[in-house]
């Protein structure tokens, strides 16, 4: 999988959030966008995911040399972020079963087996609305790591996680991202200490 950004820019009203972004991303590599809060990291990630429209420039998605249309790139992407909503009325098991209707799991994992991987077996029948923020974040990350996809996008991945859950996150990174394209937005060095490709969003301010 390869993503090429060619002169990408995003403007809100009269302000350019970023401009003239020329970058390439390849499977088997990890990349991290850094910069202060409000600098545009999350916006760029959402542009990459195809959920927020760019103002200018071109994004090219390719798999094995063949182009993928932006309307179809969602099939190749999973994303986890604190601001992404879960269906609060679902139980944990129902949430995972619902997700599986759209994305299959690696190693033919069943929803109940994934719950064990998340260390949340005792909460399988609990409504998500009753979860702590850390439990919700663990669920989002687990769905991202274990879904069959070529691209993983993570925004503030350890937000609301305690030390033990952060160690779990790092172990999942090691296990599930070696042959995939991983892109992270972060201000916390422990979230991306393994990453060699650091991109400061402030380099693309007009």
C-alpha cells in the first residue's frame, strides 16, 4: 500500500491549516505527525482517511501498483481516535459483532476471542455507555489492530489509558503493524518512540 500527497492543502474559512504537503507513505513503515494542539494533525489524518475533504492538491492511493479511488479507500483503512463515537447502547459483544459486519478480523478471530485479547471478558455483556473512557479507548484500538486492513490511523492512541493499558498498546503495535502502513498523530513521545519517520505539521503552515 502506498499513499502519495501532492500539494495538499486544507483551509477553514480564510485560514490555511496546512498547505503544500508533499509526502509519501509506504506499507511496512510507521509515521507520526507531531505539533501543538490545534496545529492541524488530526485534520491531516482525516484528510488522509478520506473523511474530510482537502481544499487543494491530490491524494493518490495505490495497492500493488493499482490505483484505489478515494470513495473506496475506506475498505483499506481502520482508524481509532478519542473523538470517534461508539454506539453507546450496544454491549461490548454487540459492538464487536457490529464492527465485524464491515471489517473481518485477523486470524479469523471471533468476537468473543477478541474480547479476551482486550482483557475485557468480564465486561462482554455490559453496555458501552457504562464503560470508562479508558475501556472505550482500548476497544477502539483493539478493533483497529485486529481488523483486516492495510492502513491503520491512530490519533492520540493512549488518551485515557493507564500505564498497564499503555503497555498493552505498545505490545499490539509490535504484533500487528509490521507489514501494514501505520500513521499516528501524537504529542506524547511514548506513543511513537518506535517510529523513525516524524513529521512536524508546523513545517506546512503557509
